């Protein structure tokens, strides 16, 4: 059940995820947490076993693709516009149902499309956009890049995404080769920041991680070939790391939901194997982690919480994984003063569970324990 921008909502004797042995009375007013006070004396055992409720901040997915309906873009081109629109609206709905209340679309959806889906389909998902990706077709010099970026700025996007290296479609031996020259890369970041836009960088590793640190981008994505030395400098710089781990394990399974060809599965398996080592380096160095899924098809939207499983499997503590999806993610978006926490004055984006989410065995159990999702945003905030 989605509760949209509640005017007044009282939640009594609630457990807040991550806080042990205390319960709280919480009041939401006009879509924000109005008061949070520790509840009075309560019995050690619930008077109604199985009826205890937990609340956590809404999850923030920093890397998703809400406009895409198919893994292969050529397949999307075969669909008519009403079908694409209906599938995009369902992507919004599925994302919300799993407790993700805020996303950063990493290329594909326009702000105008977000406005349309929020208004006409009544799906109150908060979406920050990058509109399109700057990639290999744009490695044509600074004048071309300036014009290309002007077009993206004109859409109203708040982010610029740089495809700095290849990905699953690139041969293994070339996947960390830079797509742009160092001059072009630095210009993109400098021009974006001059226009008050934030920058996320798709990079599997290599020198483009160094360039990202030097240029002061907001986040790097994937980074499975991050070195130990780079992790240290990444931590010092404050640049965030959004590893998007689960998608590569999914893509590596030839019998999985994506059912990709063996060559792509093999590349994904190599990426997944490298990811655990990169995350170990980043964790040890104190890098700021952000939660992102890179999910982009109907088979994946709504299962975003699987990313928590993979992050924990790769060495993050449960608390660290949850922080990457809430407080840290909000900070990466520039909204750390009003999102990502159950705190007075914050926007009341939240998930209510009938079991302790910190004790869920896996994402499926966690997803099934969701009772309701609260979104505190007004429509005007979303569009």
C-alpha cells in the first residue's frame, strides 16, 4: 500500500530500524516527520504477538533506468509509444512497491517524461535525471561536447552522465580503456559544474577513476577494477562509489531473468568476481558508498532490494549497506538535510515492515515484510 503525502498520520509504539530496545511515537504532518518521541513504558513482549511494526527511511536507488523496457535497445524500438509508456508507469509503480521512494535515473528518462508519469499515472516516485548519456559518439572534441551538453541542460536534467569506459558490450581486454581524452573528460566535468549540474561517471576502472577524482565528480559507478591505491584517494576526495553489484551477478547467469548470451555472461561473471575485491578496498579505505542497482527491465524493477544482499555478501555490514541506501545516498543527491533519515523535519519517505528489516535473511523476505510505503513529497516537489 502506498500512502501519498499524508496530511496527518500517527504511528504509535513503532520500532525504528537500527535502534534496539526502544520504541517511538511518530507523527507525520503535511508529508514531514513532525515529532518523534520515545514511547512510554511498554511490555517486553507485544500484547499482540506478530503485530510489531518497524519503520525505516525510504530506499534511494542512485542508479536505475526507468525509461528502458528491454535490455537490448533495438527491442524497445519495436514497441509502440503507448506500450512503452505503460511499461514505464509500471516501472515507477514496482519501484515504489519495493520501498524505493527516490531514484537517480542514470540515462534514458527525460524530466518531461517524469512529470507525465507522476501526473497521469499518479506514481509519486521522486526521480533525479541525467536525461541522456555522453558516450563514444560524443568523443569528437570540445565544441561538439559543449553543444551536446547544452542540449542536455535544456531538458532540465540535474545530472550529467559520462560513459568513461566500455561495459558488458566491450571486449575484456579493452573494458577499462578511456572513451574520451583527458582534456575532453575534464571539460565535461568543468562545464557541468559551471552550469550547476552534478556528474556521475560510468567507469569499470583504470585511468578514468583517477580523472574522476582529479575533476571532483560526485560519484563513480560500477568501478569493479578499482585498485587499493585508488580507493584510498577516492576516500580522501569524498567522491562517492556506487558499485551496482547485483546486476552483474544477475547478468552472469545464462538461465537467469536476463538470459544473455554466453559471451556477455562470461564478461559479467568476471566483473562480479572483481567487484568483491574492489568493495573490500573501498570499505577498508573508508570510501562513501551509495546504493544503486542499474536495473532497467520489467523483470528487474521492483526487486531493487537484492542489491543489499550482494553488498553484504561482498563484505559490507548490514548497517553499512542500509546507510548506503538511505543517509549516504541522500547526501550524494545533495538532499542529506531532508531525506534518508527518520528525523524531525525530514520528508516522510519511509517503509513500514511487520518484521525487523535488519534481521531479514534476504531481499525476498525483506520485500514480503513490507506493509506500506509512505511518500512525503507533494506532486509539485516531484515534477
